[in-house]
């Protein structure tokens, strides 16, 4: 059963009572392990312990919390693994755990919380463990400038704790005070939030469905989020003034979910600083510091108008999505590196009007058959067109005249299996063939010699084609017949010699030039 996510909001339901049931047992080597199912609201998880673990727990609780010594069922030496004893002990141990949870309805004692894995799955236990970790290592992590990795479940727990309005140190242990988390998150610069694809650990908790608030992070320069539902993430916009690099993967169905989360309820919006036309419901501040955005491996089908909110972006990765058309990128005047590989692009018509200053363009793994839209990308230096459907060598001419192009990839296209593929492609670049690296392989002198031969053959074919074209020939003849033949001194035209040893007249744009 999937875990249901608790919603954000000031009104909180009463915290549900936790339960612990012993649902079975299994024999491991020479001892029995009891399987405990813990329930906290909609969240469930399993823990396994042998009887000696129960005994150690009980001794600590007796010493620390003065609970009844006789509460735990006694040890058995003979027949301890017999089926009848195990079944009876299952029931007795369940009663024992339920009694303990009833005795500590708020925050469980640390030893009991760890025994039931509250520090992995339960809100109070998770935040207490995180606070203690940051109390001990927080300053060191901040000083080293390291990326801090945290789970969506941990952020969910912190968010829930803050909304409950309880004391920040309910356990009485100063190390577990929530203030340690808030102090750390206010100053953290590099954050990584990674969820799991399926249930987390031994629970039914699906981290990618849990809501959490990132507004506790005030100074982020870089954030990486994966396997979280972008629709459930709040507060990331608090980092707009400082955030320079953002990666959101396996989490979004649209760019708007990431870039305009606070306007999700609005039908109309405009980025801050634009000229507004007509009624507008919301004016959204831009991501003024963001220069690198990775939205790869999502389910994004279009490049929507939310790109207006990232005017300073230089590196944009939209690979491994479902993008159909290159659109709206004309708003990104600083964009120089674009990755649109492994999408569903089938046409590049007019793409030069969207990508005027692009230097690196990755279009691998699409549905492209024609390259005609690339012929005006004059700043392009690196181009990857591998894994497409390009069949005709003539298509390469569209990129052959680009003055700055240095690296080209065309592998795994139909044209890449034709004989002399490399030299025929390089020949399309004319005098720049030696400057082009094709498919990550530098051009050799032998290939350049072959290219020169191919260029000469092509030139001869072009001349022959021009001369053999009937329409061109008729036009040429008409022009020649209309042009007068004038001698050197302005004398009337004379008849050219007909001797086989004399040169024949040569056609030119000025008329017929022959011997006098």
C-alpha cells in the first residue's frame, strides 16, 4: 500500500497513535528472529529482532525510565525455539511493545526509538537524528564547502515538525534540538536531495510522493533534486537570489513545475520586469543568478514560456525528455550550451531564430532526417547528431558552411554506413575539412588527400552538369548570338579561321574571343 502524503497547511490533525505488532518469526541459524510491523499513521515499516535484543532494550528502560521489571516475558533455555513457545512469545512481545508505546505517547525514549527504527521512518526520530548529526558535524561540513545530501523523507519530517508548532527540543536532549537543523540550512550552499524509485527501505513510504519545503535554505548556490515529485516541492524560490546551478531529474512533467511553482494556481503570469499586456494575475521574479539548469530525465514535452524566468541561463540540459519542438529559446540571449538529445524532435526548421548564439548543441537520439534548419547557426562549435535518421549526404551541406564548427558526430545514422563515409562527410566542409573532428576522431592526412580528390571530382561534375543543362545552353546561345564581334581596331567582324590546327572559340561572359 502506497503511503499517503500529508498536505501542507496550518491546521493539523491529531497525531495518530503508533502501533507495533509482532506479525511473525523466522529461524536464523540457532535462534529465532521476531518480525515487528510498526505503524505510524499511513506509514508502515518492519523491524526484525531476536529475543536478546528485547532483553537489552528492557534492561536499559528499567535503568533509565524505571519501568516494571516483570513487563518483559522471561527467558527460556530449554525449547526456546519450539513452535509453541515462539507463538506464545510473539503475543507476549507484542503486548510488551504496545505497553511501551502507550507509556510514551509523545517522544519515545532514544533507546526505544532506535529499537523500532524511528530514526529512519518516524518524524520525531528522523529530525532528532538529523539534528544530532548536524550538532556534531555541521560546522565542519559548512567549512569544507561540501555538498550535503539529504533524503526527501528527512525534509518531509522537518517540514512536519515545523508545522506542528511543538517545542524544538521535545526530548530534552540539547543535541536533538531542531535549531541545529535550521542554523545549518540557513548557511548551506550546496544541497542534494535524492529519493528512491520505489518504497524506502523496509517501509511502504514512497519518498517521491512526500511534500517538503525548501524555504529553510536561504543561501543555496547549487541544488540537485532527483526522484521527487516537483509538484510537492515548495520553497525553492527562496533561493532565487543566490542559486546559480539547479538540477531536477526524474521529478517533473513540465518546466513550469520547476520554474514557476508559486504560480501553479494562476492561469496567467509574467516574469518580473516584462511589459504586461492585458490583465495579469501574477508577476513572478526571475531566477536572476541561475546560469546552469539540468532538467534531463523527466517527462517534459514542451519548452514552455517559463524559460523567460531564466534570462541569464548559459547551460541548459533537456535531454531524455519528450520535447517535440524547439521553441521559446529566443528569450535566452546568454544560452551557449544546449542539450536536447534523446527527445522526439523531427524538424529543425527556423531553429536559427531561437538559438542565435549557441556554441554547443547536442541533438543525438532524435527523429531528424533533415538538417536544413542548422545552416545559419554561425557560432556553432560542437554539434552531436548521432543516433538520428539522416540518410542523404546532401543534408551535411547544411552544416558544411558553418564557419566555427569544429566537432561533429554523425554515427548511427543511415548515412554513416555508406562506403567512404568519413571522407565524403569531410568533403562537405571544403577548405575547412582539416579543422573538423568527425565522430571524436581527428582527420588524417590520407583522408585530406582523398577529400581533395572528391572535391575535384565534384567540381568536374558541377561543370559538366552546367554545360549539359539544356536550359542553360539555350540561354547561353541566345546571349552569344546577340553579342557583336568587334575587332581590335573597331573593324567589322571577320570570319574565324576554320583550320583544324587553330584554336576553337572559347565561350565567356563577354562574348566570343578568338584569334584575329
